[in-house]
């Protein structure tokens, strides 16, 4: 592979001794003159609109000993612990040719990851922002080597089937980002999905711990205007995200122009993603999870006793939720068991669309833009979506329920805020169902998919999500963080709302209780 062609982070240097000595003298002269001319300041502002220039790397004189050359090469490695990420699947440092060919750049002399702040370390993947020399381009490199991940080793002991699930999820990322369907979506709707420059995939279903993956992705960098939120609170940001999901859902809605006019892309798409998307669905979890809700509620609720004990659902929410958990999982993800439940799957075909599957706030980026219109410049907010591991077919309402409950701060959901956002999304979806050809008129769109149907599916999905939270994901709750706690927000950026925010936990458990009561449970 391109990634294994060189073990150095800079191009091989000329080996002619006289040339090397001349070059070395010239470099010294330039450095001295630069120091004399430079202003007496140092460092750079963190808010700079451009990436900091990575350190340059000097050549190694031919007369140095082998040991000195090795020491100097080690010093030329990126000076951060992110260096372990910037390697190919065989463990070799990435070559400069890898970036040239993958990104179509004329020349890359070297690269670096200047700081651990540019890195991401998750349970099942690691990644970092790469700064390229001399042009200053950046990209995001994501590397997954199962045998190097502690969480993968834990899964091997406790839930080995999840490793095969995870293998499939990384294959979905590569297949979707390279698909014609993804290209048509971005071209037609303007939805921003970072380009995948190159993907290396070595799945091993027979020996899952030997599976390896890497992805070189377009960077959504802060100096290009992109930013993220700990949780979404601003109405404009939430609405922009809902519009983005409405476009995706409508574009791939059953019977849309895409399915009627792009048969080749449609066939490829069917095989590229999960037949039933979403990390939440019971088929992606342990078999007995739906039977563990009451037991787990009795234990885990104690973490939140000061905040939840006064509510009348304190004693029985777990039992009530468990009584409906299997059916909610079945209805929220009707395509998960289409072989065994063909009648249900067939009934829900009219609502079938493509879903992101993991729409937490950590997978969202925002960027203010200005668009020229007939009436003058118009300010807009662009939304960038990442991480399509759990993307596949499902219900739009399930995607939206997952988004609002995991990504939006409770302050935006209380006092009628949730209903306002539900209505906003529904109106946007109705508009785009017509624009993208799923329905001929607004009347037909409303007849095919009413607001009442949307709300019923949405509330079922909320109950299904709470099943997962209580029975499993609350294991990851370690601390409550307030939205004004800058350091705490940084520590918990990748966590969902119900694993870091007490106001969100109170709102969501109360909402679960309210939905159960409305259904006579």
C-alpha cells in the first residue's frame, strides 16, 4: 500500500557529500539571516485563522554515524504522543507519497501532528489532524487496529459478537463514503459530508482481533470556520441540523427521484450500508438487554438519587419500561429482522429511508457561511456530518428521536421546546419530500406521512433509546458537567447528553414516564 512505502516523515535526502555540505551551509546562512530579521516575538494565538506552521526538518550530513542518524530521525518524528496514530496498518510511519497520491497533491515533503490537542482517542478508534509540508494542507487520519485497543480486548471476553458487528461498521464507513449515493446526496442537497481520500480495510471475521482499518478524511478544521458544541443549545444550530437530516431522509425516502432515476447507484447503495441502521437497535446489543431494564434501573438510578428520587416514577420506571422494551425495539427498527418479521418490514416500507444511525453532537460540525442572493448576502449555517459507522435503512423519526435526546441541551427541550423542534423538522421533511420527488404535492406528502404518525414513531424510539441507556450506556456516566464548565465540557465532548448532563437525564427520564403513561403503562 501507499502507506507502507516509506518509514520516514520526509523525503529521502540526496546522498552526495559535497551537495549535502553545500545545502547544510546554505540552510545555516538562511537561518542566521532570518533570526537577525525576525521580530522579537514568539508563539502563536490559539484563535489564529490559519494552522500553525509545523516545524521543518533538516537533512542528515553523510559524515554522521549510523547512531546519530537514527537519533536525528527519531527527533524528526512529530513531537507528541499522536505519533503512534500516524502509521499504516503494518505499523510503519506513513509515507509522504501516501498523502500525495491519496489527496492529489503535487508534492508533500513532510508532515506532523503538532499537538495531542489535534488527536482523538476513542474506545474503538484513534485519529488525529495531520499538517502537511510545505503547503500547509491538513487532513484527518483515523486508524483502527483491534489488537491495539483495550476496549476491543474487553469485548473479546464479554461480548465477542460485537467485534464482528464493529468490523461491519467500519466497512460501512468506507463503502458509504465512496458510494455513488453519497456523491448524489451531496451534489443535490448541499449536505456536507467530508470526503474520504483513501480507505484501507482489512476485515477478518474468522479472527476479529486481527482486523485493521484506516481512513484519510477531509479535515473540518477550525481555521476553515468549523466548530463543535458540547451540547446544542442555540436554536439556529438545532434547526440547521434538523434541516440537514430532513434533506437526507427525504432524498432517500422510498419512491424518491434517487430510487427511480439512479438504478445502478441504488443497487450499490443497498449493499453498502446496514440493512437496518442505528447503534441503538436491540439486534446490535446483547440478546438479554431488554430483560435487564428493571434490574439495571434499580441499581443505576442510585447514582442520580438526589435528582430523581422525588419523581413518582422512581420506584417503577424500570419495570414499566421493560414490559414494552421488546415491542418498542421491534417497531423503532422494523427492518432489523425482515427475514423473521416480513409482514412488519413490508408495512413500514412506505416510511423506509436512510438514517445516520448515531446522530450525537460529537458527530456534528458547524460553519457560518454567506450566500449571495437576489436580495443581497444571506447568512447561513452549514452543518458537517461525520462517522457513518451505524448508517443504514430505518425510520426518520427514530433518527430524530436519537438526535434530540442525545445532542440537544435540556434547556432547549423544556417548556414546549421539544414540540417546537419536532414541528420544525416535520415541516422541513414535508417540503423536501416534494422537492426530491418522493411525493408529487404537499397534500400527498401529508397524506403519506402525517404528523401524528411521525410523533407516534418518535415516541416509540424515545422509549427504545431509554432501554439502551438504562440497561447499558449509563455504565459510562462518570461525572455531571455543567454547560458553563469549559474544562469539563472538553473532557466529555464525545459523550451523549444522558451520560454527562443531569438536566438532560431529568428531562429524558420524565419524558419516558410521560410517554409510558400516555400509552397506559
